[in-house]
């Protein structure tokens, strides 16, 4: 679907696109994503522990 607004600007072959990126761009993207993803993962972990009724981590 070429007119799909969600696909606009997304290359058909993402792997080929990533191969063309310079190393510094990939590193910058990884740095920018690490903190938000880490926060989301920690929040999900805590939520799962709350659901299980195990808020404490066993002395760790």
C-alpha cells in the first residue's frame, strides 16, 4: 500500500537501510533509546512484582 500514512518514509528493505547508516548514527540512536527503554522495562518489572505480591527483591 503506497498511500498508507504509517509507512510513509519507511524503506521497503529495512535491513538495507540499516546497512547504509553510518556507525555514529547507529550509536546515537542506541544511546537515545537506552534510557527510555530501560525505564519502561523497570516499570514493567515492578508492576509484575506488584501483581505477584512480591514488592521486595529478597534482600538484593
